[in-house]
C-alpha cells in the first residue's frame, strides 16, 4: 500500500521564482531565504518520495472568476508552467500520476468531499515556487506530482476545519492505493501577507510563529480558527494558510498514530511582501 512519509509546508512568492530565474539567489536580499532551504534540499535527496501530493492555490491563472472550484484535483499526466504575464517560467513540466490521482478522487468523493476533477491544468507560482525551494532547479523534477488546488482567492473560501478533515480523507485515500508508493503531502502558501488596501505590507511574525507551534503540536485546535482571525492577524492573503491544515490532517498522529518528528523549521521576513515559513514533519 501507498503511505504518507512526511508533510512539508512552505510559503510561495512569485518574486522567489523570479530571483531563481534571473540568477539572483546569491544577492544579499535573497541569500538568507535560500539558505533556509539548503537543509531541505539535502533532506529531499535522502527522503525522495515517489509522488508529492501538492496542496496549493491557483492565482486566477488557470481558474478565473468564470469558474471557482473550492477543491480541484489535477488528474492529468503532465502540467505545463503557466504564463503569469512574463512568459511561462523556465522550469520543467510537472509530471502527474493519473492512476493515484483518479484513485484519490474516487475515494475522497465517496468520503463526501466534492473535488473538481481537472484534466487540463497549467500551474502557476503557487506550485512551481515550492518545487524550486524543495528541489532546486534540476533539468527534470525528481518525482511525480498530484496538484490539489484550493480556492483561497475568491470568497467564500473553505474553513480550516474543512481543510483539516479533507486531509484526513486524503490520508485514507492514499493508504488504500494498492502500490507501495512513498507519498509526501505538501501544504503551501502563507504566511502573513497582505497585497492590497490600506494594510498592504502587513506582516505578523509573532502570530506566524504561534501558528507554526500550534500546527506542529495541536493541529485539531488550530483547525478551529475562524477566517476572521486569519484575515485580521495575517492579512488578506494570510488566508492561504488554511491549505497547511490539509497537509497536517493527513499525518499519522491525527488518525491515532505517533506524533510526527520535526525535521526542519525555518522562518524568514520578508520575501517581497510575505513572511516565509517552512516546516518538514516526518511520519
Ligand atoms: C506575493 C505573495 C503571494 O502569495 C502571491 O500570490 C503574490 C505575491 C508577494 O509577496 O509579492
Ligand atoms: Fe499567493
């Protein structure tokens, strides 16, 4: 059977992708950020999964206001990088896992979560930037990826509690797949940032670090946090953090297993307008 070996959490910021693509990662502004992901790249080489189940959000790139799926699973064989205004990023195309993705869709929908099935999907910085942070810039990505898009852009967005429960359903789905695959689940987006309005530029280090503490130690309680707290404390785009609860809900301890091991924790302010948080939790 397939099993979830670890969950990985990371912010995404388009400027991180631009820094990589323009060869600026060694500049003083960027060096401390990329340094925080050096242990991660080493850990990934030692703990390479067969498949990453990658929870992320599209930013009106593939889905615009004409269609707004709350949860959408990418079932295609491959996913091209999207053009977000400066041409597609020069990163490899993302190879999917249609068999496992179809199985997860079947299992999770039968557990009463209405996933939208997406057979054609272009992936934006929400997916490609975390890929670069974890794997660097190889000629081909080292494993398959199943994208799960969550609507955190256009209200109404799903609650933290529903995301946490979806993570539990995804765990049951993955563990009932009849091939011995090592699967990681990633939760991406966040942490505090606000890109618009009078509070543009908002960062809340204390709240973000408390979120990391609680995500590690008491995710059930954290999942109860209402939207208004995310938006008030972490800014309008801080709501992206509900996606981290999907990954956390898929960990063994939530289903009565042992507590995860914290393999890496990193926090850095700022990258563009965003507080960057990152965790690796091993099952
Ligand atoms: C920024 C952060 C985001 O999450 C995003 O989607 C776009 C921009 C930023 O900090 O610039
Ligand atoms: Fe974003």
